[in-house]
């Protein structure tokens, strides 16, 4: 039993020391205004069919999010997100 302890003791000590090492410092994102993508100017599209987006010229990055669709977690403050409901109408608009 002392032989097993002598084998695992250094490994356990390394584990304890590794847990004490400080990890990389997390950067905080710069403060973003509520309407960083000018979504308020597109508020008239809420309730409209999602196909109406084909007729609107938007030069900024755009993402259309449909029900159950997986999306990436990246955050782009100037990107406009159009959230489409099960009825194929635009439910809400957000930035990111």
C-alpha cells in the first residue's frame, strides 16, 4: 500500500499545483449600445412575412434565425438578427 501511495503522491501533487496556476485573463467586451446595428430603423418589418427581407436592401451583416435553427454564439454588434416565428413572420429584431 505504501508503494501505491509513493507512485500516486507525485501525480497528485502536480495536479494540486496545476489547479493553483492562474488561467488566461478573460477580456471583457467593450460596451455596446442597445441598438448598435440600427435595428430600430427596421422595426416596421416586425410582423411581416420573412420573404419581405428579400425586397429590403441591407448593407450591414444580416442573420435570419428560424425556429429550431442552430446559430453560432459569436457576437457581432453591427449584425442585424431577424428572428422568424413558426408562422414564417418576423417576430423580433436584435443586434449581435
